[in-house]
């Protein structure tokens, strides 16, 4: 096929939604990439016992793609970007590689791209001599869910495409209890170490609310539905009482202060980040002779993800992290991983209002250096009650945590997703003790809870 410009390719196919950055990737493309073959597709899907009609439908879609030169070219390009360039050119929840100009098979391109990535990405794993037992089942953790849905509905919609691609590109690995994937640190804190102590400073000119949480402009989008009022419970109609609003920050939340930051050749000064997960008003000064920067924006980290199931304990966290660090250092020696990163509703310090300190959620939370990303509380609602469309009064409340959180939210309490980091130097320390959090941090957190009236919501 003759070479075609990126804009002409995207326009001709009428692609639904592709990241703007992919245009730059197109200029670097060396025409590598592939499309899964009919035999490869049949082999991948053989374990799922698809009805003949449904399998034939998928194979007819694939045949249509390979017979269309423009579409074949497009799929190969995307396979290359998603596998070879995945850390340079990312996708988000709005990405949809399906196209509008190719009928039914145009709606199957996301799926065909995923299968193609399964085949193409294995090339790099073989080059790195990674044992096949460590990765051969990884794509099927996602594909099994996809095929279950396809059997039941006939739909090929890919669930959460950015998350799914971690599996289809063999980028994520399971060690003991948890999943791990390379990622870039992309937040507003810089971390420093002096001997055995770690601290963090927030960058300057950022708005912080009275809960010590960042105020992100993109999250302040409820004004029309709440009329600028903070009490969601009273102002929203009954059917609106779901995860979008319970536990969510109010549109009118006020900034308590603007973060300060200053740095010169000898010292750095700024607002201290509490390892409990909130920004303090305290301005600290670090002498660069004693405090070494150990994490900054865009550094490589190992993403830590929590599958459903038993075993969410500090013991399994430590075992899994050690296995993951040894693996990535051995098989990806060119990447200077600085530590571990994660974000979850499970790291929100307010959960300690409902749970004893011996609870496994609290114990794990206090192993990490937690931080505010300015994120809202829908994740907790979804995980606890099953979905944002479920009214709280109708949600399941089988556990004490579900009941206590529901009561907290009904009384106006707020929750938030929280980030965390963890550094390799701590892997040999006893997990029976808090790692970064001190008793003084917990006391400060309790004062913050009291100030914001969280205890009155219990």
C-alpha cells in the first residue's frame, strides 16, 4: 500500500477517538506491528468454547480487516504503538480505536487490536528471556471476562481499554497476591530521604482545601446539579443519591491555603505532606547536603494493583513487592525503578474512623507513604456497593464497613481515592511497625478529623 498521511488515514476510516499524541508516534513508525492470523485467533479462543456461529463471526471480522489495505495498515500501526511505545504514548478512558466507516467489522477493531497485541508483545518477552509461565495466562485474566460477555450478549466492547491493554500487551505481572506494571510517577510531590527518614514536599501555587486535599479543577463540575450547595443529601433528588455524589467533594469547597515552594542550590522549602495522605500548612526546610531527592515527576515506578479476593495483608504486600522488584530489576535492567506507586480508596485515612488499627485495611495503609491526588470518592462507593447507579438506600450492606460507610455518607461525610508510594529501602524493615507514618502523624490526622466534623458523621 502507498504511504498515507496520518490525518488522511484517520479521516478515511473515521476513527471514533484516538489520542492526539499518536500523530507524533506515526512519524516514528517503522511499519512494524502485525495483525493476528486466523489460526492464532482460533488458538487463543479455543479455551472459551465459543459457539460455531460466534467464532465464525469473529473470524469473518478478521478476514474483512485483512482484506482492507487501509484498515490492515491502521491496525499494524496501533499494534506497534501500544506494544513498543506504550510508555511514551498513552491512552485514556476516552480512547476508542473502532471506526465508523467499515460497518460491523469496524466495531470489532478494538478486539482485534487486543488479540494482535497478545501476539506481537510476546516478541519482547522472548528477547528478554522471561519465563513463559510468568506471562502466558496474563492476557486471559482480561480476555476471559471479554469472552463471557461476548457469549452472553454478542457485544465486543472492551472493558476499560487503558487498563485492559496492560494485560493484552503482557505488561502486567502477578506476583503472589498482587499485580505489578511499570509506570511513570506523575504527581505534584517530591520525596526526600535523610538516613532512615523519608519526607515529601508539595510543589507551589496549588490550591488545598481544609481537609488537606488538592483541589483539581476537572473535578469541580457539579455546580448545575447542586446549585453550588455543599449538602448533596438535601439538594439532590432521591434518584441522584449515588456514587457520583455520596462522598464526593462539593463544588463550593473552599481553599484553605495555597501551597508554597522555594528551592535554591542549598535547600528546598515547602508545605509538608503528611504520610497519612494530606497536605499540611507546615512549611519545612530541607538542607540538600543531608536530604537527597529520591522521587520526582516522571520517574519510573512499579505500579501496584489489588485484585479482588482474600490475602490483602501486610505480609502478602511485602512478599509480592520483593518478588516484583527482583523480577523487574532482572528482566528490565535498563529502567531505573525508584519504588512502588498505587492509588486506591483503601488508602483513605478516614477509613480508620470505622476500623480498628488491627484491621488489615488499616495495617496495609500504614505501611505506605500516602498522599492526596485531589481525587473524589466514587471508587470507594463502587467497590463497596457495586456501582455508581445504585442508590445508597438500596445498596447491599452485608459488612460492618458497608454499613458504617453508608451511615457516614448519609450524614454528609466525604471520602477520596488516595495515592501512595513505597521505596525499596523499606523492604527489609519489619512490617509489624508503621513504615513512614509516626504516632505524631496519626495524632495530627485525628485533629484534622475533629476539625472537619468527621466524627459527628459516625
